[in-house]
C-alpha cells in the first residue's frame, strides 16, 4: 500500500493560508510544484481516513495553558449551513448571530483564557441521532478537564447549561462557577420561601440565596442601560462584584473565539457530505486556529493580520507583474 501523500499538517496549513472555500480541489491547486504532488482525491481521502478525536486538539493546546490559573469557558456556536440538503450533522439550531433558528452544525467548545489568550482545549459536535444532548457534552468535557488536572479560578458558561445536574457536577469537581440564571429560577432568601428571582430583592453587589435543588449561591442583579435585567450567579460566596465583572469579561473570550474560527479557518466552508469528513475538517480547523492564536499572541498581531500577511506578498507580486502594469498604463 502506498503511503498517503498528504498529512493532517498539510490540510491545517492550507486552512491557515486560504481565503477561499475549503475543498480538496482548491487544496490541490495551491500545492507547490514537487514530485508526487497530491491531487484533490488525496485530501478527500485524508478527511475520510482519520478518526475524529478532540484529544488531538488537547495534545497541541496542553503546552499553552496554565492548569492552575485562568478560567474555563464553555459555550456552543452554530456553524451556518443555510443551503445544505444532504450534509450529515446539519440540523436546526438557535443562532445568536442571526437571532433565529437556522440550519447548521452545533459546535460545543471548552476554552481556557486568562483574559488575553483564547486556547480551545476540548470540543464536541452535537449529532441528534447519537442521543446525546448539549448538556451531556457539557458534563463530558467537564469530567475530561478534571481528569486532565485543571484547577481553574472559575468555570463560566451560558445560562443554557445552568441545570442543577451541571452545577452539582462542578461542585463535585471542587470548582467555582459563574453563569446567568433566568428570572423564573426559584430561590429562597432569608427563609422567606421559594420565589422566582424576578420577585426577590437582589442587590447589584450580590445577595446570598438558596437555589432550589442546589444550595447556597450568590446572585447579582445587573440592570442594562436599555432596562433589561440579568441575573448572574456564582457558587463562590466570597466573590466580589469586581471579580464577577472580571470573570464575566473573560467569558466573552469565547465569543471572540467563535468569530475567529469562522473568519480565519474556514470552519463553516467544508463542502463534504459525510459526518466523518465534517468532523475531521472541524477538528483540523480548530487546530489551525490554535496555531494562529499562538503566533498572534507571540508577535502581537491579530488573527486577521496574521492570516492577511500570508497572502499579502502574493497580492504584491501580482500587482507588480508586467502584464498588470501594461494593462493599467
């Protein structure tokens, strides 16, 4: 049997550099001239022969995190597939980008951040036929992170994942958590009986209440300029409002990360139909993002600047070509 002509690193490098749709045909076209130059089928076979494994991402990101510092942030994002009719893994999900239910692939990510860095450590892809919910994936990634020795200052996540079962799992790991609660969550303040948060007097600086089914937590009532009210809750009863603000700002790192993977790694643009190829493409795209993140942090540039710099020389050479000079004279 002949050895494969392309390896995962070849596809990762292609995703980092290309500003176009990710396809085997395009990947083959941009390969440098050499003996045994791979054809598009080589990249197609690559995406179908690999075994998708989030552990491959962790193998690269492990050296970039401090297990005893920073916070872990968990959230999901919808990879848009609006015109898909035959692509596996595609189903309908809520999209914060479109503020509507759209067709796409739901990617759940566990991100480590210290406020400056965006290091994806683990991920799961929601697939309805598997029978696993997003909350099942949440618990699986939390257990995996605990086994890997993480000791974060806090775990932040969206209110979607604030079920009692999830909160108890985090308590069992010995980790503090920070999330938002809906106004109808039942709490008991000063033994007054269970009431919805919306009917409970909560201070902006934090009020200790008994969360139904869980135990004692600290809740903050935050009033936005437009009048909307948000309730932030934490298991750390000693957390100050300043620390809450710091961790809530850190938690926005995952929103920047979602924009980064979509703008810089073509994670949404794989044209393969099979679930295996889609999973492999997404996994390799996240590894491509990690390399952009490490390069950008080391050299003090943004992800877009790092990616644009790759094609800038090609554009400059094209503009300097004699035919172009003649045509524009």
